[in-house]
C-alpha cells in the first residue's frame, strides 16, 4: 500500500449531555495515537459533536470530510470505530464507493482495520454496519418506551438539563424561578 500523507480523522458522538465534548476528545486522542504508531500524517480532524448518525441527520463535518476525500485531499481515514462514521448501511456503501473512486484504500479504526480491497474485509464491514443500524434502532425503541412509561406514571421527561423553575428532580418547584415564570405568564396573558 502507498504511504499515507494526508489522513482524515473523524470523531462523532450522538449525545453530549455536559457540552464539554469529552467523548469526541477521547476519540481524537486515540486516533492521533494510532496515526502516530503507523507513521501517518493527519491533515485534518473532522468533529461532529452531539449529532446522531442513525436517522440521516446533517453532519456538517462528515460532509466536509467526504468532499475532501472526493477532491483527492485525503488518502486515508481514521475513526474510533466504524460506527462513528455511520450507522446506516446505505451510507456505509456510499462511503466505500466514494473512497474507491478517490483512491482511498485504508480505513483504520482503534478497534480494527478495514481493507477496502479485500472481499472478506468488506463482508465484515457490511455486517458491522448492519449491527450498528440495529443497535441504533433498539436504542431508539428503548428510549421511546422509557418516555411512554414516564408519561404513564406522571413523571417528567427530558435530558440532563434542569428545567427552569424546577429542582434537579424536575418535580419540585424552585420558587424564585417559578415567580419569574408566573410574572411572564401574567404579562403574556395581558397581551404583552
């Protein structure tokens, strides 16, 4: 294989409740280490923090990386795991096709390598893509079921953020903030 002179690192995480991007930072650190071990030059890091890859949401940095691959600016890709790139089998096939057209032969991940030129390697990669899609679907179903159960039990929903006007348990009123909400409601109802 030809030497890698312009690799792309792609990092993505679906949920970042704290907003600190710690998950993608860990991915980047591990990918940088892998690139150094292989003697690959990393030309660009592309990061989509707090964006799911399951339902085809826009991932701006992923799209930018694909454009750079298509333009011949990248000659290899590193990611923490194949499912960081995509969780949709159709997107995986599009990614492979693009890499083939652009002459990108190597995808390295912290967990395994994928050889685009090897039929067994591609078989494993396709199975991995299908498993990732299934796991995303299962996770979505579990979350929807939890929300349904919370509604049935009269419990609040939502993420890690404390709603304004309530304590962390999302049930107990935080009076100083609730007073502000009441004032705003009165002003709104008065036509302001």
